[in-house]
């Protein structure tokens, strides 16, 4: 078997795929955070818990209602998004005029409560969720499991669709304008508070969707979100808070960087993202794609 | 002439500070009316209170016999009133055409985009540029142009000539006269009364949050001294 840079190709491409999968989740979650931050000025620390809820929602739909993965893919994001809208109406709405820190503390507290409730109910070991697309394809240089390919493709599609809606449509123009000057957009006749509420619901729904996609790959466990969210926040800091395309590109890129680090210097694989974050913060404090405001 | 807008005993507050102390005036359908006054007299606050952007207000603002006090700004806009802010409010994340198309149509009968480009040919040439890359004059034209599409019949213009070169001020004057001939009603806030005199039918003078005087266009010349006094020019 030939080797590439002293590494067997199976290991290289295997880690590359793993990196892409992780990157897909980083991208989807940081995209949701960016959309929410842009519109609400709230750093949504509950995002990890909402991702976890998405996975649990899929698991419960299957276990209690017998609804399979494909139903869950549609239903869970709607349910989790509706839950987000409830949180927005009850709590977040009161914080818009305050410092970012209040939103961060509130959402952090909410995520502790949500995770606590799930841990109390389901324990922390995690529930298995059957792979809806078993099998795979041997590509010669590596084995490609169908489900993992689907996750990468689905995530890319969702990210592209979100980008398209925000950057290229009428609705997106309202969103971008309201991010800049909500008072004036409202004075043009647009119900901005409702738009903000729906935006939060959408961002949270995106986290829920990521959770469903994750369910067959990772164990469905109450802590799956908090394990991931710290890295996602690093991704957001690197990409720049509030940049849509930036968060997508940074998410996928950092996933791949992390994967490659696992091949070439495994000791650094869990810290490489944070090292990059530190460097970016020193060189470009607003992030690679961010604008200082 | 039918009375389109009637403001009575309007009081408005920014937080704890009481800005308007019982403003009263009216605007007839198809008229161009100005609010003149020094800085801080309450002119902009009056426009923002009509629009519902300043939410803490008392008294009465009636538009086509509907009470506006108590409505939020999006509901006011839907009744057919459009606001062009002093700072112009061009969105930097939108290009010129997106800025132009942003305000939703609130009533049928608004101007078509092509008609607006005819009035402001510069905007058509630069329609793919970022909104805030335009010159001050072009931004002002964009800010006025985009509210003509919506079908709103009452336009609230806040100091459209501020900081612009004389030739652009002239152009804006032409535009306002053209809007009047198309049947728009305009309530204009101005500090530059020389400009206001060229476009308006009537003038109200504001001082310390009240309307203290009013003139018809033909009374302006004979009251120059008084006006100079009011405006401190």
C-alpha cells in the first residue's frame, strides 16, 4: 500500500471525512448562532442544549410515536424551533436593550436547566439511534458510509439555502436591514418584533436539525450539546460574529483542519481550534469575516 | 381641501424628558407644509411622534380620521404614511436597488421603479452599488425615492436638504414640487427656510415643543423680520 506524506491514505481520507462531518455540524450550529446574533444581539448559549433537544426529539418520535428518521428530520426542527419561539417570547424579548452579557447569562442558565432536566430523566449514558442509511461505498482509497455522506450534503444544502435566503431574497433584505436599523424598517411597515421572534425560532430550528442529523452518528445524550458548543463558539469567534458565509466557511474549514491535525499531530487535535482562535483574536479581533461594530 | 392630517395637543417624551408640549397643526390633502424652527424646537420629534417611532406620546394625531396615537410605527406606515429620516437611513448591507425595493407596498397606486429611476437617473446607473457608497445627494434621492413606491400618500421628510450642495438642493426642490403635482401630500421639516419658501404652501413655526406661529406662502415676504427672529438667522 502506498503512503502519502508518511500516512496511509485510508487514515488520511478517513480523518478528512470525519473532519468534514464535524465541520458540517460546526457550520450548521455557528450559522444559527450568527443568524441569531445578527438579528437579536443575543449570544445564544442555549444553542448546544437545543441541538441536544433536536436529537432527543428524533429519538422520542421514534420510540414513542414510531415516527422514523425522515419524519423526525422535518418535525424535530419545527418542534425545537417552536420551543425557541416560546423562550423568546417569555425571556429573551426583555433583554434586547441590555448588554450582550445579560443574554449570554440567561441563555447559559437556560441551557444548564434544560440539560439538567434531560440528565435527570434519561441519565447521562446516552441512547442509541439506528442509522437510517446503513452501508456504504468502497471508493478504493477509502470507505464512504452513506449516512455520513448524506450528513455532509444535507448540511451544505441547508447552509447554502440559508445564505441564499438572507443574501439574495426580499425577506433576507428585510433581515439585513433590520439588523442595521430596526426602528426604520419598522417605520416602513414591517412588524420587526415578529420578525425577530421568527428569526430566533429559525436559528433554534437549525440547531434542532443539526441534532437530528447527529443522532445516528453520536449517542443521543444530554451532554452531547455542551461537548460540542464550546468548539462551535470558538468557530464563531474565528469566523466573526454575525457573518453568515463566514460561519459556514469557517465551520467546514476548521472541521477539516481538526481532522488533518488528528492525522499529522494527534496530540494537538483537541486544542488546534483554540490555538487558531487565540491567533485570530490577536491578529483580527473581529474574526476573519467579521466587521467591527 | 380635505384635511388629511390633524395634530392636536400632541405631547411626546424621550424617556423622562418632555419634548413636545401640546403641538397642534393640520395638513390638507395635496399640500406641502413645512415645520420651521431652530435646532431642538421639536420638529423631528413631531415627525417621529406622528410616525409612532416615538412611542411615549399623548394627545391626538388623526390621519384620514383615524387616530394614530397608540399605534406602532409599522401600523402607521400601513395606513399610508412614509417617513424619510434626517440621517437618510440608507442600509449599508443592501445595494441601491435593494434599498429602493425595501419598503413594502402599503397601498395600491405607488410609483413604479422605472418612474422613480426616471426622476433620479443617477440611482439607475448605480443600482448595483452598495447603498452607503453613494454621495450625500444621491443617498438623499434614494431615501426619498424608496418611499414613493409604497403607495403612501403622506410623506414626512426630515431636513432633506441638510448638508447638500446648492445644485442638489435645487434638484430636491424640483422633486418636491413634482411630487405635489402628482398629488402627494408632504410634511417637511426644514431649518433652511429659503428652501422651504420655494416649495411649501404653508409654514408652521415651532419653538420649545410648541407651534407658535404660521404663515401662508404669500405672507412670507411681509413677515421676514418675524421669521428671522424665530429662526435666529
